[in-house]
């Protein structure tokens, strides 16, 4: 018998993943705006933590990882909020193309460093 998929409400934590391709020569301005924008996301219900990583091989590319308590905290709570409109104004004009955002369930499996 196959295991049934877990419903969003059963997940202990969600990891949002987005590759952000920034328009050429706009990295410094993007990073300055993200400095402000991260305060918005950090204030949202269900927010746990985030990381913004810059790609070594493609310097105009960033990886945004955001941990949420549950999927709806991001998809409904954050995206449906007035704060999201401010986030959009600060950041969305930097993206080319617009990023695909996907979510992962954190299942608790991890390797131990050695």
C-alpha cells in the first residue's frame, strides 16, 4: 500500500524556494531593497526564517529560502496581505524573468556532518 500524500496542515514546516534572476547591473540596488523587504516578511504570521544566497557562477542570480510554519502562511497570509503589496513594490521590478516559487515539506531527514 502506498503512503498517501500529507496535507499542508499536517506539515510541520514549509520551505519556500525561489531563484531570483536580477536584471544586469542592479545587484546593489536589489540588495539594498531586499534589506528593507526582509523586515516585511519577517513580521508575518507563520514566518520562521529566511536566507538570501548569491550564486557564485551567475552573480545576478540569487536563491531565496523562506521557512514557514505552514503553506497557507505564505500563499494566503503573506500573499493576501497589504504587506505583500509593499514587498512587490520594493522587489518585483528587479526580476527577469519573474521567478517560479515552489514549496517543500521539511520532513526532518538530515545527514550529520562528519
